[in-house]
C-alpha cells in the first residue's frame, strides 16, 4: 500500500509544526520519497537525532506503507 506525499508532510508537520517540508516522489510509485525538513527543533542536536524525530513523526509507517525515505534535515539559518 502506497503513501501520499501529502500524508507524509502532514505527519511531519503535526510533530514539528514550524517545519518547512518538501517531499519528492523519487520513483513515481508512492513508495520511494525524498524529504527535506527544516525546523528550529533541530537546532543543537545531532543529525542522527534529527532523523529520529522525523521517523518518529511517521508513526511506524516506515517499512510498511512507506518503503524508502531519503532524508535531509537542518535547522533554519
């Protein structure tokens, strides 16, 4: 079962309301995405922890509805 880009964005924004989120469907199949997430919540924390916050926002959908997500995160400049 595929997942819509809008659903991914909504889940991330629910967890990180200030986030600027860009989602790209890499294969056109609704299963392989790239996401860029910029949030002040990432300020001062490691890249690994930033990614953990985004994956937690997806509420267990990684590996199920969402097969692959290439992720870039940062705090605003």
